[in-house]
């Protein structure tokens, strides 16, 4: 039985993220990131600060990221989510 979380955001668009140490996410800054394959994820925020997250399959990180670094990111099948 599934449940509806009324406090969860409804995303209206998604795009594949290509990890890079220099190139921003082609579809623009994210509202969130969906993780398809577990690992680590190094996110670059709008102010160029970074943070490394440990993520599991199916995680959704509610972050405004302009880039996901290749270095330090082992997670796979990443999707940018947009409201």
C-alpha cells in the first residue's frame, strides 16, 4: 500500500545530470536531485561551496545545485528535479 505525502514537493520536470568538475548542469540549477545508484555525491552550490553526501538508491536531495562534481561522486543515475 502506498501513501501520499501531501507535504512532499511535486516535481514537474527532470533531466539527466552529467557529473563534471567544471561544467554546470545543462538544464540549470536544481530544485532537487534524485539518486538512482548509491554512493557519494559532491554537490556544488550556487555560491561555489561544496558538500559531499552519502546517498542511497532512491534518495532525493532537496538542494539547489549548479553542478555535481565528478571527483568525489560515486553515485550513479542522477536526475535533476525541477518544481
